[in-house]
């Protein structure tokens, strides 16, 4: 519970540290234990309070365990509760003593008062002592059957606690199926909700080892269960509603009328004052309508107002959580929110974490019609007293400039920033002007005139200085003083602490030299000399390289250092679209706040229930280095940083088929894209098929199992399968690609996919191989069901060839 | 699903600490506090309400200077946890009457009782003050509310207004009145927070009202209540930008952009006659939250002028005009204005005969502060300040100063014109006539004039 005793921690009068107090308490408790004097309960209460308060501030009072238990023979419920709290805390470290408490807890489980029964049962299950589990089964069993809903509520969670102490005891007692029965029949909705929570946890944990559990887990999102819960949705507490709604997002309706029924039913949940309920509902709406473009758009329009209301009605913390989700939506559909931009204006008293998000949103919604007003507003913030926000605002203006076609007005504003004569404003603006010039070289004339007036002495920040130096080099022919400014910078070489700046200085002097050789020659000499003597390896290397290439041939040097440039049309996006989609799939979770998919910040064992997606995600990440698909992707991303759009288009052309296919599927929700194609005589597979993990997961979730079979592996195959990689390469040669793999001998698990040749129809395979039994469990899902048999044959033959030379 | 819940004082002491699942290591409270305290070295930025350290997610909300924290390793819904933390704070306040460090420390055993019932093994069981009543046996130790700073929006009624029983809002839901009888009363507060930004030329750039109808009921026997709002109230503006002022002005109707309701509210006849029906649960809760961007008359006009007056000197004139009826008085008004960084001194000149006003130059963050205890409707007040600079300014001085911001509270006034027309308590006996308090208040959220 509380942090370990921190006796050295700063002391406030109410927080004693000492051992003497504890032994004092021990003595007093002992005196009271046997006493039956009137008023003894009051004195006990006082003592218990002290014990609990020590426990809270982190003093170890576990040595009082015996005395506390002795004193607990009481009918005073307040005392009982304090005692339960204490026992729950320390039983784990005192398993032997915990046995002492079993007796009175078990007795209390049969008390007349349901309150006491519930409390005792809860405490009993909270002991977390493995060798006491045998005492839990009986009371839990009767607790689940108790006539009082409070006791049942406690018992259901008790089952979950038992599962965490000893899974086998819990399963052997057949508690999960009892919970399932309760979930579908109990009259109390909190009991139902607790059953759902418990079953999600238990079956998710069991699913990895048991087929049945995995089926049960799937059954939770069956029509039967979902409709049963949805029909009672308003009886549930607001928190339980969130639980149910989250479950509904995983349900795949079979026809569109179902989708509308569900949405109509949940419509009024969007007016709930609890933001968690609203967001959970929004997620249901968004997920259900993914395949219906028009309706999906209407959903955006519908959820806008409730979300904006939540932003302004809650505490700043709640606004932050909702705003993060709005941010995600704004990034996906900027046009939907473009007329609401004023909602994203910052208020002066908002915390900076809120302001930051709002600035990002303003950048995202800026379009031709509102840019002028947004930029005007952002310029106000640039003069703000809150300097970090002022900086962000300037960056936001820059980002808007880079994404707009008509940047006329914005360039003017940026140049005004340079004239504001505030150091940080100048610094940020310089960086921006540099980026702007890389994209719009045509503005160089206006910009250079202003930049030329900035004294390099007023620019201290490395990034800004580097930007200024870059411009001096790049536009030295237009800036009268460029060689001389550079020269003075070179003279102060030793005072320049940032290696980045020194690197830029070297390059700028070189560029200047090519354009205005006589004026720059001496500066160049000095720069190269200083650079070669530089202690920083990169600076040293670059100087030496320049020196040698100049000696070799000046015109070659010019071609290398200052080649004609193409304007950058699109700056690289920092996040890949798969990551973004993945985050969208995890709407209403921390992923949205962190702007990272959950596998990046959660351990495997703490992934949420029913998160099938994570299972694969984890595997594929673990194997990323061996995964052909993902390494290709990295390469592609790297290229994106440098290529212009035209070039990108070309490289993308090769992938366009699968890209458009990805979208098809997103909208098709697993329904076959081309229904009822007569099965081709022979199945040919696309050798260059590609599929990203998130699409895979989505499909895997949605498609039914077409074929499930057990194959026998040849002894050679078993011998060859020492590590998953061997099989991956083999299957790939048969155009069956691996998306994720894992496991160790003798158990391996693979997820494969293949694509039909010249058709965007996928086959997904889960293959579990046990090398000791030589058997492979294969499950095949196909988008085009009619060809699944043909594919299965192909897969089987490919697998059978594994290990043969 | 959360793993731990704890409340830390401003100094970082544990006031209560409950571990529900023992999945997070024990030192979490300290890790959390260190992280929050030293979020950025320059101390300029607050830690966001949610962050992750070594796989543990920390959630926190600040309530009356205390940190309410939850931890988990699971990827949960952040709004659920943050909402829950707020709700726990509210439930505790319902029980203790007053929520602050002192009352928490005195009543921590009761708080543990609550926490045990609110959350079991990390799953929320109930946050209903009423349901919890049957599980909680400790009596709250009431602390002296009189010497406390008033808390929360409703607390403003305690000051100045003699008609209000001041202790009501700080009364525990379980505590009995001296004499053992409970006083039958119900409070309905219409609280509006307004945000207005004026451009340098005095135009309204943005304006918004965020309102709440807050209820706190001490009625016995849970009678049903009907709240009637303006009949011409309409919700949602069809199509177009909601900032299209022309479309709405002059019609006189109250048009809300959007609203949401507490789950106890039934809207059966809301579409017909704008009445809300509910059986109010115990404790304080928002019946309805609403948002309005319809044009309204801002209660204050602010004029600000800053001019250089010779070398190293400048003069600031701030004028505030109250544009509401003279039978209404705004209180606790504070006007603030950042001045250039290189301002060394400021001297103030108030209008002759000014009472209850104070002025201050905050050296540390270079701000002028002007406090007015009261502003009567229709009146105008002026502040002149002479600034002395420590260095010469090159840039445009108006870019270095401002904007002027203002905070205030105006009791018995609301800008949206949303009204509770009547408050009906369904109870048979004709002699039953509980106290009904319907109160309005307008507060500044962000009230800013650019210069």
C-alpha cells in the first residue's frame, strides 16, 4: 500500500516517524484486546485510527498484526472496517498471521447483515495469500448466490481476485461459467457490470492457452450479449455504461439496419454530462459507421457540439482529455471543424497543456476561408507573456504558411515578427522563414531584405542562428553583407558552442565562396582551419571533406555542396498513417493523449481485455527486424523525407494497388469487395503482397473462420524449425507473407497473409506449430470465401515443402 | 480499471493512499510528485493531467490545492479516470461538507470507507452519494467552516448576501442539524462563466457562455422536482457558423448551442414545455451544462490606453464601465495588465473619492493589478498609472504590454437570460413548503481586452 517507511522524509508535526510510537500502540492495543469495559470501542477506534494513519503515511505497522486481529472481535462496524483495511494491507507480507483472520472473516461471511457479509467477503478475497485460497471457494460460491445484490456484487469481483491469486482454483470451481450465468440473468445491473469486467479479464488471460476461453471471449461480443446489455443500458450506472459501450465498439453488426438501431438507441447518451459516457458513445458511432462514408460524415457533424460542450463545461483536466480526442478528429476531418475555429482560440488563463493542443488544432483547421483570422489571432499570442506559448504560436503560423497555397499575408506577418525585437520571437521567426524559403523560393526577395537587417549578435539560440547562417549562405548573392557577416562569425568560432551552428557555418561559407569568391576566400580559409582543428568529430570531418574536395576540383565541390535545389513541396509528416489509424482504433484511450498506439507504452500483460489487436501488434514489434514488410516501410519513410511529391508519386505507384485496397477494406468492413466471383481454376498469389498490421488485425477481427484444420509436419520440417525466421523465409518464397510471429521451441505462432494475384482479396492465416507433436493448427480466414479451399491447398503444399531441400 | 488512488497535499504528503490491485510499485506517490513538481526545469509549464513513467500511467486533477491521483498500467479511457477523480472529490465534499487538507486529514478513516465502496479491485462500483450512505458508518468530523476560504462556485453566495444561509453549502449530507431535525431546503444555482475577447478597437472578437444549473437538495423523502426553463429556449443552431451573430440578435429568444444533462434528468416534456423532471440524488450535482455563443451584452466595457510620456516613462489609463442595471453589483473585481518587461516602477492614481479599491505593481511578473471590491451597475471607474522604465524601448510599446484581463463575480445576474421559471416539488402535503433557493451568478472565465 503506502510507500515504504520514509523516516528521513521531511517531517510535519502530524507525521511521526518513529518506532517508539508503534511499540506504544502495540502495548495499548494489547491492553484493550480482552477488555469488555464500557466505552472500550471508542478507545479502540482512536487507536485503530492512529494505526491506519501511520499506514497511510508509510510507516510500517505490520508488527501490530497480531494485536489488531485480537482486537477485531467486535460488533462495531466502524472498527471492523478499519481492521479489514489493515488486514488487507498487511496479510500479503504476513501470510502466517493472515490465517488468524480467516476464522473471523469466514464467520462474518455468514452474518445476518448483508453489509457485514459483503465486507467480510471482500476482505477475505483481498488477503492475496496463495495458500489460503481453499478458504475462499466456499464463501465465494455462496456469495454469488446471496439474496442481497451488494454481496453478489462483491462476490463477483471476489472471483476475479481469486483468479489473480490462483487461476486454476478459480477455473476448477467453475466460477467463470457461474459469472456468465449471472451476467445474463441477474436483476442488479452493477452485478452484471462486474461480471462483464471479471469475465473480460479472465477470458482474455485464459484465451492464450485455452480454445474454449477464446471462444467465450468472442461470445461476449456476440449479438445475444450485446443486445442484452444495450437494451438495459439506461439501468446501468454511468461507469458501467462506459464498460458496455466499449464492448459494443467491438461488435460487428451483420447489416446496416442494425447499425442505425444501435445509434438511435444510444443517441441520447451524447447528451450525458459525464464526458466518459459521451466519448464512449462517440467511439461506438465512429466505429460502426466506418464503412458508410456518408453516415460517418454525419456522425462527425453530430458529435461536434457535445464534444465542444464537454471541453468548456469541465475542469481543465477533463477539457484536456476531450480536447485530445477532438484533436484526433480534427486531424482526420479538418473541414468538419473549419467553421468552429474560434472554439480553439486560447484563453489567457488556460493551462499550457490545453493551449498547446488548441494551437495544434488551429493549425489543422486553417484553410483558405479562415486562415486570415486564425493567423491574426496567433499573432496576438506571439506577443504573449507566456513565452513557451508565444513560441508555439509562431511555429503554428509557420506551419499554416507551409500548408497553404496563398501565403502572401502570412509572409508579411512573419516578417513583422522579425521586427518585434523580442529575442525569442526573432529566433522562432528565423527558423520559420528558413523553412518557408525552402518551400517558396520565390519569396526570397522580400524575406532577405528583412533578414539582412537582423544583427547576428541578437540571435543566440542555436536553431535560429543555424537558420540565419543557412540563409546567409544560400542567398549570399542577394545579401550585400553576407561574406562579412560570415567572416565575423568565423572569427568567433571558438565562442560558438553549438556544433550544429558550426556545421552550418562551414557549409554557408562554402556556398558564399562559390558565389563571391574574392570576398569570401579568407573567411573560408579561416573556417576550414578552425573546422579541421575542431574537437567535434562531425565538424572536423566535414571541414576536412570540404578541404579535400576543394583541393581536388572546385567545380566538383560546388556541385556537391551547392547543387541547384528543388523547392520542397511537402515536409515529411512525423507520424505514419498506420500509426494514426491505429490511434484512431484506440479512440477513448490513453493512446489518443500520448499520440502513440498502446503497444508503445503498455506491457503485454496489461493490455486491455479483448485487445486482440495488441496480441499481434506485440508480436510484430518483437520481430520487426526480421519482418520484411516492416523494414521496407522504414525505408519508404526515409525516402519521404527527401522526395518531392512528384517523385513520391512514382515510388508510390507501385504500391497504389494495395493502398487503394486498404481503403476499400476500411469501408467494406470485411464484406467481400467483389462478391461471388466464380472460383478461378487455379489460385495464383501476388508475390509482392503487402498489408499493414493494423489492417490485418481489423480484418482478422471481422472475418469468420473459413477453414480450420490440423496438419502434420514432416520430421524434416520439424527439424528445420528451430526459430520462426526459417519458416518465414520459406513461406515467403511461396508468396505467403508473415505479418507476425513469435514463440519458442516447441511452440510457435505465426500470422500469415497472402493476396490473390491481380485482385485485392486477402487470405489471413493463423498457424500454431508444436514441434514436439509435429502438428500445426491452421486457421484460415478469407475475404473471398469461395477460394478459401484452394488457398488452403496451396498453404498446405507450401508448408509440406518446408525443410525439404 | 485503476490500480491505486491517492490524495497528496501541496507538499507531497500522502493524505490517503489506497492500493486496489498491487500492480504498481510502492513508490508511485513519490515518483508522481517529483515528476509533477519538476515537469520542466524552468518551472514555466504545468504537468499535463496524464503522463506515463516507466509503463505506469498517472492521472491527476487538482482540487482545492490537493492532488487527486490515480495510477494504472492499463490503457484506459482517460476521461473516465479524470471524471472519476473529480467525482471522488465531490463525493468526499458531500460527506465532509468542506473539502480541504484539514478536513481530509481529520476524516481520513471516513474517506477510506468511501473509497472502499467507490472502487473495488480497480473497478468503479458507485459514485452516488446517496447509495454510499448505506455503506458509510463514520460520522464526519466537521471543521469550522466560518474561518475557511470559500470554495467552489456556489460558495460565493456566502459573502455579502444576507438572505442566504451560509452554512448550507458547506453542510455534510450526513450531518444532522443541532436539534436533530433536518432543514428541508433545496438550492438551485445558475452559474454562468463568460469568456469575452475585445479587439483593440473595442469590437467583440469572441464571446461564449458556459453555464451550469447546479443543484443541491436537502429534501427528505426524495420528491420529484420539476424545473421549468424559458419557454422560448431553443437548442442547437441549424447550419452555418455558430458565430454568425446577425442571425440571432434581436429575436429575444435564448438560443443555446448545446447542452447536456445529469443522468437523473428526464426530458419527457422538455421538447414541449422546456421542463426538466428529476428526482434529485443527494449531494451537489450539475443538472444541466450548457454552452452559448449567441451574442450577449458584455457586463463590462474596458478601455485601455498606453502611451509613452517622455524618455523611460509611459502612462497607462484603464477605464472600466459597468453596463448592467444599477440595482446589481459586481464584486471581487480584479483587473490585471502585463506591462513591458523593463518596467522598474509604477505609481498609481485613483479617481477622487475611490473607496474599496487597491492597486499593486507585481514586480515578479511585471503586472499591474487593480482590485475593486464593488462595482455598481452603470458606474465607470478609471485607473491611471505612471510607469518608469529601466531601459529605453525600441519597439512599439503596445506590443510589449497587455492584454488587460478582468475577473469578477456578479450575483443575481446572468447574461444568457436563461431562467428557472419555477421549481415545483411534488409532495402531497399542503403544509409542506421547503425552502427553495434559486440563485444566479455570472463569473468571468476569460475576460480580455487587447490593446
